[in-house]
């Protein structure tokens, strides 16, 4: 453990580094203005990819993505099996993880300049969006005991399911962040810059495993809320001020009011105040758009997340139950064998 490096200090410096890296993406992205793209073909179409990809442009993204992913999975496994103990400082493995992520960010910058294409050439845009949603859903499962799921009340999720999610979430979160990071070329549009800044923060968060900063409740809820900022701004940029941005803003903020704020230790009066302010703001915005009935649209994102919590928790429970059954079968056969 590196006692002289406090994880909180590393977190602050890391956030500043993420901002600087985002500026570098913007600067180098100016060189990509001449890249040709196919016409936009709708919501399921990803615009920022080459019209005529080659095996080399594809491999230029898939090979470093695989190396990045396997490197982080290896570090997580090492930390869980060799380090194990959380600390307020940094372990050496944290420095290695930070160096690995920084190195692959540079690799992706160079790869974009030389070959452009990300993973988007070969996989659906919904896979990138879904990976982040899955990450947020697993956080809801992991935090069910501490902050509850509905207004501070825990959902009936078994202890084994929550413990499984807590123990193995690093592998899923690492995949979600790295996959989404390599999905996009490092373009300099406003949407890309906001998205990459968020990805940099997630990679930073993932690098600080087994430290106090990694589990700081204010920092982790900030990571959850950042998706509201990202989703809202991207919606405004793509559909304009009259578009569907309120669904993202009030949808993700709805999850904050229903679940996330109850893990911050806020006074009851403040929680009621925030809930009232949220409700009045949503009604005011939709009334100004002459779409009061559209307030119901803000419930789509919370509804999707809570349904996915049920589905994911159920699948984990089923997997654990199946594993227990398979482990018990030899013992059952042995105990049932007739004596000679």
C-alpha cells in the first residue's frame, strides 16, 4: 500500500486529468472533419463510422479493445485474490490500473487518427447504450441493503444475490466502460466529448478498487447522476430544445428521488423538499411545452431500470440456485448408493 497517496487526492487529480484528456480529444478531433460518413438512417443507425471499412480498420479497434479488457479483468482478479483489503491509500495495483487505462486512452486517440473506426462498425448502437444501463441497474442491486430501492425501503432481493453482485460487479462494470469507450471513435462533437469525459470518469472509478474513494457515497451517486447530464445534453444537441430531453432529465432524476438520494444521509425535510421541487419542475416544463400528459414519459426510464433490477436479480438467483443444485448432486448420489 502506498500510504503517502490518499485515494481521495488521487480521485481529485484523476478528475482533473479526465478533463484535460477530454480537451485533448477535442483538439485532435479537429483533424477528423474531413472523414466521410454515410447519411443518417434513423435511431438505430450510428453515424460516426467509415462508409467502407477494411479488415485493418476493424482489427485496429477490436484488438486493443480486447487487450484493454483482459488487462483490467486480470488486475481485478489479482486485487480480489492477492490484495483483498480496502484502504484509504492506494495499492500498487491501483497505480497499475491507472497506467493501463491512461495508456489505452492514448492508444485509442492514435487509433482514431490513423484508422478512425470504433467497435460501432460491427455491433449495434443499442449494445453500447445497454451496457451503461446494465451498469446502473447493478448499482441499484448492490446498494439495495444500504439505501433501499423505493424511498429507503429495500426490495425483497436475497442476501446471496446482493453479495454476488457486490463481489463480481467489477468485471461487469469494467466491460461496460471499456466496451463503450472503444465503441466510439474519438470525435470532437459535443456529444462525444461529454460521453468520453463520462467514460474517463468511469475508468478512473474502476481503477480505484479496494480504496475508500471507490466507495465514497457522494462520489458514487455523482457517477450515477452523471448519466442524467449526459443523456439530457445529448438529447438537446440531437433533437433541439423542443425534443425529448425532458424524458432523460426527469427520468434519471426520478431514480435519484426514488432511490439514490436515500443513501446520502440527508434529513427527511430535505428529501421531501427535493421530491417536491422535482415534481413541480417536471409539471412546469411539460406544461410550458403544452404536454402535461407527457409527464408520464418521465416514468419510462425508472420503470425500465426497476424492471431490469427484477430481471437481473432473478437471473442471478436462478444461476446461484442452479450452481448449488449441481454441486449437491454428487453428494445426493453418494448418500443414496445402496450398501454392499
